[in-house]
C-alpha cells in the first residue's frame, strides 16, 4: 500500500511544480492530506520500506546538520580505513562531542565505497578507538545508526568481524561519558548494536531495529523470503513496539516522507531531542552513567 501512496504523492509533487501560483496551495493541501492518509494506513513492513527509503537522510547528513567544527578521524591503527563507519569530533550546540555513524551511499559509486552501509571490522575497531578517546577527554558520544548489519563477507570474517562487534559492545559498557544512540533508518543485528549501547536509545517513528531483516527472518523460519511482510508483524521491530518493550527510550515523531525536502523537519526534531537528553545525562556522575548503562541492558536481556 505504501508504494501506491508514494506514486500518488509523486504525481501530485510533479503537478505542484508545473502548476501556476494560484493553484499551488490547493495541490499542497492535497499532498499533505495524502501523507496523513498514508501514515494512518502504515503496517510494520511499510515502516521497513520507509526506513530504507532512498531519499531518507544518511548518517553524514544528520552529522553535517547537527555537528559544527567537525574533524573526521580515520583508521583503526591495525588494518585500514572503513568508509562506511564514519566518526570524529566536533561541537553540538557548543559542547565538544564525539560522533559516529554508519553511512549508506547516495548513489552506486558511494554505495560501493561504503559497502552499502555494512561496516567491516576495521570500522568497529575505529569506533572503539574514538570511544576510548572520548572517554579520556570527557566528551559525550553521539552515534547515528543506519545499517542492515555488519558486512558478512569472507574477508570481514577472516579479519575478525564477530570479535570486533563483541569488543565494541563490551567496550561501550565501560565508558564513563554520556552515550546517546540514534537509529535514523535501519538498525540491523549486531552490526547496529555495536554502536547502540547508549544511556539513551532514540528511534525515529519510521525507523526499525531488529535482530535481522524481515526477509532473513522469513527465510529462516518459513524458508520463504516473500513472507517478509508477515514476518515484520511478529518481529516487534517498530519504534512503538520497542518503546513498549523498553528497548528504546524515546521516539522522535516523523511524518510519512517521500521527497528529500520532506525529511528536513526530522533534523530539527532530532536536534531538540538530543539537546534535551544530553542536558539530563550531564547532571549524572561518571560512575552512575556507566552503571546505569550496564543495568539498562541487563534489564533488556532478562
């Protein structure tokens, strides 16, 4: 259904561009009404579709909008650079922070360079390096997650993909600075959890967070990837499901969006949420930040 609504919306968008000024207000209202209708009809798999949408802002776009005076850092000091997992230091609303993100490409060339948003082990080891640096200098850590999962290729496994993910998770539990993790699109498997051990975990309303994709779930359980829509209904992968289960702490309201300009409001809403959460975390002692994070994930696992 959501793809049908998207086509209807794009027809109206093209009509809006070609219409004389006197007719644009009416068409704009029709576009907004269609977005509201689409939102009222959403099923879990429709949210998967929106989480993967090609016009959805990428991690680097959120970072560019929210972080000032950025300095990107590269390399894991062991093997090489992973262009998928980006990170560095900068300022968020005047305070120094360390930022990390899993980057998907905007075109074929970028997708090949960033491995379609699937980090290699050297990316996770770079993340550990930057997290430890943040801990040393007392900088809060902001992570922006949008990945279907870690890269499962032969080379990645030979270089210790599982170990790199496990070390990233374990390392996050020992840090004594505020950590806020944001799932901006897809949050898939351990590849997402490696950056997801936060004092606060935030999802957009149309983001998803799960142990694997609906296609993978249906392939394993029913030996039929075409039943992904059915699988998504029982996986509890939507923001509302995860908030009810207390896996995430906050959901950022989101409209149904199909065009790049429709997503602009997401940036502002996320900035407001991050500022509010950081202010509350900055009042907590270092030791309590660390112990609260450990206890939070213990509760999830019980």
